[in-house]
């Protein structure tokens, strides 16, 4: 998967949060702005990846926004892995 300019900006922003490079407050304040600014062009660059972003990361943001900071960060981290096609590591032990 190769992200172009706008998709890369949007996904990189979410990855920065997931990796702990910004606070929950910063992420919440800027997320909507990033989506408004970059998602329309992301849809033009790669419609399938944009749909995948909307179906994974954006849905998780909406459904998990009630969570405390660290569980929310983990939920976003998990969905970023799903978006990137990385399977979760089995934690049955």
C-alpha cells in the first residue's frame, strides 16, 4: 500500500497519536480539522484506501471517544494496525 500526499498526512497524524507523540487533547482538537482538510483529496488520490480509513480509523474514533485516554490510544493503535494490514498478535497465553 502506498499512500500519496494527503492520505499520508492524515494517516501519519493518527499514527503520531497512536505512538504517543501527542496528547489525547491535541489529537481530539485537531482530528476533525485533519479530516476536513485532507480526506476529500485522499478520496481522489485513492478511493479504496480512503474508504478503508473511514471504515476503520474514523469509525473507531467515533465509537471509542468515550474511553479514557490510554484505552482510547490503544483502540486507535489497534485500528491503525488493522488499516495497515497488520494482524493482532494472539494474546491467549
